[in-house]
């Protein structure tokens, strides 16, 4: 794309909420994840109960750091699930938004019995 094309097309900004939704969907669809759990906010209370409440995105320019809070299913290999969440979230966010994901931190907040 030439400089002239960039000038005429304008800018595209993707909100952190959109990145959170993409990351939450990718994490929730990962094998071994029972549920996303609300992340603590800066005041120590929990975020709302929306699906993306288990994800916190911190943007620095066009680079994201993502924290994902999950419960895993009992009997799963937790390190493997965590690794799969990291790969899935990074891939989904980068392919859908072109935002560079610097890191994905996975916080295992609990274990759930399979039903």
C-alpha cells in the first residue's frame, strides 16, 4: 500500500474490548477449559460477568499483553491446557485484528469437576 493510499483510507483502531472478546472466545474453546472466571480489577473487586470478564488486555501502542483467568476441567494436564490457551489466544487475536500479542499470561483460578 502506498503512502497516498494510507492518507485517503484513514485510520483503523480496534478497542481493547474487541481484543478481550476475541481472546475470551479463543480461550473458552480450548480443550480442558471449564470456564473463564472474572478477573480482579485494579480495586481488587471482580470484573462484571460478561464472557470477556475473564480477560484483561493491556495495550502499548499496537502491542497487547493479555491475562486470561480460567477454571480447568478436573483430570486435564494443566500445563498443557495453559500452553494451548496461550497459542490459541495469540493466534486468534493476531489473525483477526493484526494486533501484535507480546504475551499471554494464563491464570488457573480453579478446577471444576466434569459433569
